[in-house]
């Protein structure tokens, strides 16, 4: 995974959290937001966790 991919993954996580929990987003009911965005958030977090586990203890140079 490249540095740009890691940055993109982190941005995806931030967008998902924003879409799920930002109270100002009222055009979509919260239940619908969770159906749409929660799987995307979980997928992004799993990718990040896998990367961290695969590289635990390694020096990562980008």
C-alpha cells in the first residue's frame, strides 16, 4: 500500500464518520445513512487494520 493509498483510506474513514454521525445532515434519515455508510466505514477500517497488522514491527518507508 502506498502513502497516497493510506491517505485516501484515512480520508474515506473520515468521510464515512462524517456522514454517519454529523447531526447537520438531516436530508437522509439516520437509519438510511447507517445502511449506506456503515459497511463502507467497516471496510475501510478493516483495510487499515490489516495494513497495520501486516506491517507491525516493520520500518515503513514511503
